[in-house]
């Protein structure tokens, strides 16, 4: 009996998936039988794939992502690890040694990884020569102090400086003209270095230029698959908006992020927003969070959101002054008086500062009629119980389900970062939402 048409369809679909998938073929003859891990990067998310070598030390991995263009980290416990670029249909990696690092790995017929190695080695050479030339400048200055004239040295030194500057520009032009992913990565590295320098000097013209680059020019998709560079660029970019944590500074930062997002598509779009919101949490930029989320809803009202952080923050956006709080899971006594709800983690230094403040001023707030309810995201029971034993408020109001931020109260309140403080009246209506207790005074 001949196969059914549906069977042929399944076989055809599987064949097409194989043809269009990206393959990584590893040849590590001295590591037969070993198991390693491949890590791919998508914004702040890290995905892993296990790799098991056969008796000849070979393995083939098919990436689940479509058209991945970015960095991958490969690691075998106690044997080594190294980064490489995957931006081609297939990639062969050869390692002749038992212990390895990136420099030992061989990539036959890979323009991406050849270019990565070339630019890295060339830039290292030019930087070393630059340092050597700085020593020559010291020698020239000493000669001037001693009134020793050496026209030949001065001319040669000037010539060598120009040659090194020319070689730097030549390398930059080579990177700029290249269509490879690695070229975009090196441009991002250069951007990161310039942002770091601008943060130190706070030169307005340079700062404005770097903001403009972020909003309209740099390759965010290349940044999306760059590993730690994704986080670093986001962290330092926020520092280009200086002048304290005033509303105007926060709004300027938020609007810059929103402008950048206008040229992005999913999944990079919400990942970029999520990374910026993470920076806001760390720096107490609550106003910036509100501006980003509010305008995001207005600009993308029907966009399906899969990013957990963005989902929670959008939910928490509705929990502002005047809103009714959700039911507090685990609370044995109903609310009958004004209360201070503090979401915290025992291992968070900022959280401990706020808890310490509450402990110190507990009598003062009690006299004013406030009830203190603490809700922890701890996962280690012993650590939590030891710390919570120092709290002066009612034991029944010290809540922790040991599920971290996945706990029901954290989900219902949309909490993704701690500390977070709500002040509510006896009916559970929010009177204020704060990151620090001092803000409610």
C-alpha cells in the first residue's frame, strides 16, 4: 500500500527544515564521549543546547533559532570554553587539543570568524604600537628638558604617529565596508567605548551625538545577539542622561528609548524595552518606566507581549494611586487599617536599607495607625527565617512562599524588581507607590 499524502507532507516538511537550518559541526578528536554546552544570546535571554561527542569526537548541532547572526559560547566542563560567531549557513569547528580556548579553535571556510580574528589581532597590534609610541613621546620631552636637539628623531617620531593613525583609520574603514556580522559587532564595541568615554567627560556635543547614534543609526539587531554587550550598552547609555533623577531627565531618557524602538521589530522591540526597564529598576527611574510603558501601550495597542518583565510591568502600571490592590495571598487577617506593603528580597542591599528604615521607625508608623506587611521573594527558607526574625511587626504579616518573583503576590502586583513599597488605606486603595520609604515623607 502506498504512503498517504499526509506522510509525504511530513517527510517533505522535515527535509525542508533540515535544508534551511543552521548547522554547527564540531570535530574534537581528543574529546570523544564528552558532553558540552552551546549558549546562544537573544537580548538578556541565554538559551543552551547540549552537545554529546561520539567515539570519534564529533557532533552536529542544529540551531533552533531562525537565521541566527551573533555570538555563541561553547563550554565543556574542565576542558575549556570559547566564543565564536555564527552567522553562516553551516560552520565547522575543529579543536586539535584536549584543553581549549577561543584562540585554539579552528574555523575552516568561515569568513565571519576569520574576520573576527583578523580585526582583533590587528587592533591589538595597533594599540600595543600606540603604547610604545607614548614611551617615545616621553623620550622626546626629556630631550627637550635637557636641550638635546635631535631633528631626525622628531621627524621619524611624527612620521610613525601618522602611520599608526592611518592604520587605525584603514582598519575602521575595512570594518565599515564589510557586510559581515562581525563588522557590526566591532562597530558596537567602538560605540560602547565612546559612550564610556563620554560618561567620564560629559561633553555635551559628544553626548548628543551618541544619543543620536542610538536612536537612528546603530545596528540594534546585531546588538541583540552580542551577549554581554547588550547589557553593557544599555547600562552605560542611561548614564548619558545626567543631572540627577529629576522627572525631566527621566523623561528624556524614556523618550530616547521610545524613539529607538520605532525602527525595531519583534522580538527585538520588546526585548529592547525590557532591557531599558531593567535599567530603570536598578537606578530608581520610576518616572521613566511610567513614560515608556504608557507610550508603548499607545503606540502598540494590539502587539502580543511575550516578554515576562514587560507583561508584569504593564500589569503593575494600573496599580497606581487610587487603584484597588489585588487580594494578598497568605494574609490571615483582613485589612481594617492603613498599611505599608513592602516587597523585598533578603539578599538585596537596597531592600535591607528599606527594611532597616521600617524597623527603626516602626513605633512611629504604628502610632500613626499603619500596619506593616512584608512580602519576600526569598527562595532559601533558612536565610529568610533568620532575617525575618528581626522584624517587629506581626509574624502573620511576614509573608513568603519561597517561589521568588514567581510567587502569586509578586505576579498579581506585577513586581519584577525590589524593593517596591505600596501605601494603602483601610479599604486597600493605593495612596502611593515608592522605591524608598523616604519618598513618602
